[in-house]
């Protein structure tokens, strides 16, 4: 009798134990889902730059998955200051979009969270477009392309020479070397020996280099300088807009000089190549660069 009752008691306990386990698992799953939803919902936006009126441009800064506090998205960042310097009217509105790929030490890099953050970013862009109908909207994400412009390191010297302390490259290396780190460098001064000192290139650390040059000389100097090209090729992939210049191809029929699709005004005997460079920096994929036949 006792044995029989005992067996029934055991069976009785197994049923609610399984049920209880299922309830706990369900509640735990719902709790985790709630946390994930809350973290997607906690995507934050902050604004700085132009305070009133209609901006001419809106720049949305989106950090990398595990860097919600990335310095380059801050108002004082070198990147922000450089973008501000592109317009004398200072009418750029910056939007810092902070999403929970990793917040408070919690790595939250799941498809669910990334999709939710993407939806939040889409909603933000839609609201910005409705509010500022005439402004150009640009997104700067965590793959970094540094445009050196005509920044110089000094006189025409080999790349191994240190940049002059008062040169742009020298000042950048001295004050902000960590901010220079980039995936792609659009090479300074068309690949001239006046730029691209090794100290500057070391700070940038790029793997892809784009040179805008050709087909006519710059003040009797044909750029890029081969010493600079050799230094860049030692560091990574080099693409240049003068691939089809006459001095390289010796093909007068198809040379850039005779091509109506030369970059800039056509057949004007001024610098400007024919080989367009496309840099693909889409999210979640390695950054790549290649040539394109698309004309201006």
C-alpha cells in the first residue's frame, strides 16, 4: 500500500515539475526578449551644430557595433571639425545616433538588435527629411575614409623624411594621431612628394589608397611622384585616376587626354584623370575599392 502511494506521489510530482520548468523557461525567454526589445528601443539620438533655422546639410554619425562612445562621433572630434570647416556659414546639423550593439558592457550584437537599430535609424532619417526638406543628408558610419586634400608635410622630399612641425601633416601627427586611423586614405596633394610622410601614413594605417591625378602636369611636375606610389604600394592597395593617361599607355587613340569623359572640364589641358574609383564601405562587409567606367 505504501509503495503504491509512493509511486503515485512521484508521478504527481513529475507533472508539475515539468510544467514549472516550462513556465520558468517561458518567462525567462520573455524576459530576455523584453531586454532585447528595450535595448533596441533605447537607441539614442543627440544633436549638435546648428541650433536654429534650416541647415544646408545634416550629417548623421553612426558608431561601430561595439563602440557606442566612439570619440569620432563627439562634437569635439577632429572629423566633426573637419566637416564643419567645409562650409563658411557653419550651418551643418550633426546627429549622433547611438544604438545598443554594446551598452554598459553588454554585447548585444544579434540579428534582432541590428534589425531593430536599422529600423530606428530609418525612422530617424524619415523624420529628418520631413522636418528639413531642402537639406542634404549624409551618413558617416564606422568605416573611415580620410580625405587629405592638399595637406602637406613640407617641401618636396622623400616620404621617409619627417613632416615639418608647422605643416598640416606634422600638426596632425603631433596633436591627433589616434584620430587619424582610417581604412582608406585619399592621398594628399595628388600623390606629391610634398605630402604622405611615413609618420603620417603610420598614424593613418590605411590599407587602401586612392590617388586623384592626371593627365596633365601640375606646374611642370607630373603627379603622382613614383616615390610616393612605391611607399603606398608597400602598405596596401593603390588606385589612381591616371591609369589611361597617354604617358602611361602610349595609346593616343584611347588616352585620357582625348577622352570626352575626363574628370572635370573635357579636353581643357588641365589636370584631371579618366579612371573613376569606387570605394564600397557598406556595413557588415570588408571595405573594398575598384575602378569604374562611369563617366562624369
